[in-house]
C-alpha cells in the first residue's frame, strides 16, 4: 500500500481540527498542543505543525505568547468585510475567465463540475467540498492574471472554514451546485458579464447561514467586538444567495 504523503496527513489533521472547532469540541481560547495532536493522529510533529500553520493562515488558530497555538476568536467585522471583498473579486475572476480560458481549461472546469455532481449524488460531503473548491480555483487560474490570483488565493484561505460550514447548511450543497451550473454555462458560452454577475452573487454571504455561524461561536465566547461600517447589505443577503 502506498504511504500517504506528509502533505495529505497535514491536510487530514487540519480538517479534523477544523471540524472540532466548528462543532464546539474545541472552544475559543483552547490550547492546541502539538505533541498531543501528533500522538492522537499517530504522526510526527512535522505534519502536525503544518496543519496548525494552515489553521493559523485561515484565522481559526492564533499564536499567543507563552501559550502557543490556541483556537482564535473571530472578528465578525473582518469576516463580513472579507466576504464583501471576495464576492467582488470572484466576479472579476469569472469575467476574465470567460474571456481568457483556453478550450482545455474550459473542459477541465466542466469535468470538475461533473465530479462534484457525482459527489453530491453519492452524499460524499467532503468530496463535494473538494470539487466545489477546485471549481473556484479553476476559474481563478483561468483569469491568467498573477496579481489577481495571488490576492484571491490568500483571501480564500481565510474563508475556507466558513465556506465549509455553509455547505453543511440544509439544502446549501444542492443550491451551490445549481449556481455552479449557471456560472459554468456562462463561462463556456463566453458571456463574461453574465458570468461575473452570477459568480459575484454566488460568493455573497447568505444571511441565515452567517447568523447560525455567528450564533455558534458567540455562544462559546468566540466573537470579538464588531467594528465595521455598513455591513447590513451583506447580512441581509437573500436566501437565494450563497457562498462557496
């Protein structure tokens, strides 16, 4: 049997810890002990350290003096502002991709969408998220704009936990797939403006799912004080609008 790579082990640990944070098994302020995690997953400290670093980059974990890695408290204003920005950036990505993607890139995008459909039909939530994420990445890469790719990739990393959470919301995966179908059709037909509008709306935070996310973390003392300007447009997003 082929051994799993260090990178895949780190990703498995990251996903497990992320799930524990979202579910409440790990609460804001809890220390994530590197040695304990390594022992629990029966791995060396290297993939464990990499997993914690990935969680730090996404904002779910923070490093504190004399305490090390701890589950972070979420800055609500920052979360909402990030989604506001991401919706605009992904709209730009779709516009550029519709104009610039090669025939091969469009084919790969369609194949990724087909793979996500199979995962959805099979009820494999983890695989569906992986394919959904890849769908977004292919559109991002299809912009052929290095500066845009760098910004979107960095911001997207910070939004991974909430995007995964939203797919657990009732009916969200199905709605997510339907929206991807519309975006794909627009890109394949070269309708840049329609693709931009659809992908921008798709990346907008859905109010009810965000409210549940906030409620879960607020009940555990996980939200920092709100410090934002005019976020109501995001919070009031219609149920038809989703994120991922």
